[in-house]
C-alpha cells in the first residue's frame, strides 16, 4: 500500500507524521519503504538518519543538434508548447530550463538534425534506516522543474509492503506527481485561516486525481475551530487530532523522533496504522 502525506501549505506536520509512521510500522515488523519526495527541501533524513547510503544522478532527455546546420523550417518551434525551442536561420536553439523532455521536436523535424542527450536534474539517495528502506531525491539548485525527479523517485519504489511518501507542500505539478498512484493520501492541516484555505485546495487536488484521503489536524488546540466545520461540510474523515505540545517541538528542533516522547502523537500514528492495515 502506498500512503502519501500531503498538505496545502508547508509547516503543517507532513514530515513529523510520515517519519513517525514509518518508524512505528517498521518497529512493529511491517516491511516499510520511506520516500522523501519533497525534493526541493528534503529533511526526512534528519530524523531517520539512513546508513549504507548510495547516490545516483537522475537525468532527463534534452534535445540537441546532431547535424551542423538545419534549414530553419521552424516546425520544432511551432510544435513546442513551452517555448523551449527557437528556430533560427540555420539552427535550433534549445532552452534547457523550459524543456519538458517530451521528444516532440525530434518527431516533427523533417531533416533529423535533432537528437537527445541526458541532462542531470538531481540526485537519488538510497539507504537503510533500521529495518526500513530509505529513499530520497534532491533537486539541483537552479532547476525550475521538480516533477521529473519526483516521478523518477516514485517509479523506483517497490510494489509490495507499505510505501510512505512525504510529498511537497501545495497543489502544484510536483505535488500531483507524488500523489498520483497513491492508495491513500493523508492531508496534514492546522486550524488557522491559511491552513483552512489551503486544505480546500488539497482536497480538490485529491478528488481531481480520484485518490481517497483522510485528514490529521495538527496543533488542534490552537487557532480557529472552523477547520472542523470545513471537514464536516466536505465529508472528510478526521483520523486524528494532535494538540500543540512543547515536547514535540523540542524533539523536532533537535532532529529527534517526537514519536518517542509524545503519547498524543503515538495515538495518532496508531490510528493511521489501523486505517492502513484494515
């Protein structure tokens, strides 16, 4: 089963919940793979501390000229919806940051002057954290598109056991790349105006992707109670509520597992485990 932790905004507790669930289920004997798909700022490794780490580069195809000149017919420029190719008088110029690697420009080129080469976009990390498999991807600084790297990470995940994915915050293409194909999405939210607003967006995303979702309310005793009204109106299942606790904040600040110091967090994680294993 693949469980993805997502949220409409950052700072709601995705990493807290995903790392805690991964550790709890691996301690209980389940076969667990943890994947940090928040590729622009991965931090699951701070808490799970993987060992036996192996890193590899992830590349995407980039069109390049393989012939010295072309006729400048402009079909490649006309085809590209992302303005990544400009056709000049005797050559085609490609802007790597805009290219989506679809290969369409190669198909429409009548003179076969375009080929492909790989372009590095990030690093994939694999290791072990106790009894669980650990996966993480890190986007290169300056890369504009993270979705290809996330897709490379999620496509490498095993089909068996429990796979726990920490998705990027928000509802952009990168988040959808992490959520797509999930068996369950756990939406972490908080009872604040921003939390309520962005939860609506996250719910819309999961419904558009036709993925079942449940909600965990973090810092539930702070802020506005209107988040519960929204959850009831939308018919969303609240799987757990976690109060604001100093012990959780202190453990998190020191890169330690709050699961070991917070009974309320442990109860929430046990509720998630029952939902997954039912």
